[in-house]
C-alpha cells in the first residue's frame, strides 16, 4: 500500500486533497487528520542517553544517602562464649577474624566458632595480614608462622632476632633481622624459602624502624634512623626486587629520601604503587610503579598523633582536641593529594583507630564509633562491658564484636523499633 500511495498521479492526489477538505468543511471542525512521524535514530540515541543520565543521578543520590545514613541501634544476631584473653590481637583476615596470642593463633568465623587453631610459644607476637595470607612473628624472638584461611602453611626459626615483619598479598614476606653489628632484610615465599637477603650496616644505613612490602611482593620501603653526631636523620629507602630492580643495580635500591627533622616510625603500602610514611611532624605519600616519587606532603607540625589510619584513597589520624571547643579528640581525613577531606570530633574513650576500604572504625574501652570518609557518623554506642575489638563482617551492616569472654555478631538498624 505504501508504494501505491507514492505512485499516485498528480490528478489523483489533488482529487484526494479536495475530498478531504470537503469532508472537513461539511463535518465538525474539531475533526483533525493527524500525522505522526517515527523517531529518528538520533532522537532515539538522545532519549536513551537521557534515561542513562537520570538513572545515574538516582543511583548516585541513593549511594550518597546511604553513606550519610546514621544507625541508632542494633540487633544481636548470634553470641558465643569464648575464652578471655585481654592481650589478644584481633585482625580482619579473609572475611573473618584472626586471633593472635602468645600461646597460638586461631581463625574465628562470623558465627564466633573457631575454624582452626595453631599452638606456639611467643613472647611478643606481631601479625601482618595481606589478602589471604597472614604472618605471625615473635619480636625479639626467632619464630615465624605463615597462615592462609585453611590454616598453617609453613614456619621457620631464623638465625637472628626478629625486629619487624610484613607480608604481601600473594604470601611473600619480608623480615628485619637484628644481627650483632648489622641488620638483614630478608624475603621469603609462603613456604618460608628464602627469596632474597639484604645486609644493611647500622653505621652507614642506620637502624630500620619499619618496612612495607607491596602487594606483588616486589617493592620494599624501609625507614632508617641514623645517629649522626648531634642529629638523628631519617632515611627512606625504596627497593625493587623484581626485574626492574635487577636491571638497576646490585643492591636493588631505586631511590632514597633524607629528612633531618622528621622521624618516620611507620611506613605502609596502601596499594601496589602507593606508600604512606607517617612521621612525627608530617605525613609523606610516595608513588612507586618502578621508581619512587613524592606525591604529596601533609604538614602536622605541633600535632601529636595518637593513632593513624590509611587505605587506598584516604589517610589520616586522631589527635587530642580543643577542650574550649568541647573536643576530646579530633579526627582528620585527607585524600592522597594531601588535601583535607573531612574533620570530625570524637568524644568517647579511645584505644584504637583503623580504616577499611569502606569506613573508619574507632574502638574505646566500652565504646565504638564508625564513620564514613566524608566525616559523617554511621554508628556509635557504648556497651556495658569491656570491648576488645570490632571487625566488619562481609555484610556491610554486620559487625563482629569481641569482648573479653564473648563474641557477638550484630546488625545495625536505623531505630530501636526497626526490624532490620
């Protein structure tokens, strides 16, 4: 029919038009012949893009609303009685909790049950966790144990006392060993087989305060403190034990930075290519894909940091607040570019602060508070018994509470009367 319409003669077309006009004149004037045109491909594309933009705005709005939501109460989902140990160290590990004491390590699931345990005897156990691997080392002792989520993988006894340890996400770990007149920084795979050995002179390099290893296990940052007459300079050294470092030089040193007025007791890889160095008067952030370069500096002069935190996007600290402003503590949050992102007041007791990728958690004697990185408080409460630690569960609203003799799983809710 469409082709027939297109092929009508001019006389037929004129006659049809005349009849339409005559019909319109004789009948009611409100009868209209309407022609509707189909959407062009360009208009369809514009409409589709418009819908995408609207959907994105709605999703962003919902995400922001969720990030700013504050929860006032919680439900106890489960509770398990546990053996008390007030000096135990609890760490997030593989979606659950690793409990480390002087007598052994145990892996506790989200219901509070022990999945596995491993006995040892250490005077000062220190734990390092990355990905699915954990290393427990006896500081000033010589024993090291390596674990994954299934249990113990390996262990070893070193030739010298252990001063520090860190682990990469694929299981390679680095250990600082304190020799008689020198130090060793050794790398081992998850089976405790030696991968590299680096001898450092206390006279030339100084004493290693802290080490940090990248996720892939190839890059190492070390903070050295050296006593030079009346000054105590700090030296930050960056090593690469991959192919890039092998081609650079024999000692794998990729770069170093000297500070005459700052001591850096803590260095940390927050992702595979970013290192945060916490000093007594500044925080310095370095980028290192191959060689190190300074990314930003955060000046904290005249501020005593009581606790620090960092993840792949944010870094910050908690310090004493201003009593005149009704501030017991103040928390400052910075971006990796060094700009301050948020500042908030904390007025409960304080023992510990740490950051996950999603939020900031503060633990006190009987208190806990959870914040978003925009400074908004997500949850805060005071318990009627001593709180050892709080660890996020895989569910974003569920947390594992660790008391001296009990482990609880709680789920946050907005109001006391809410069911969820």
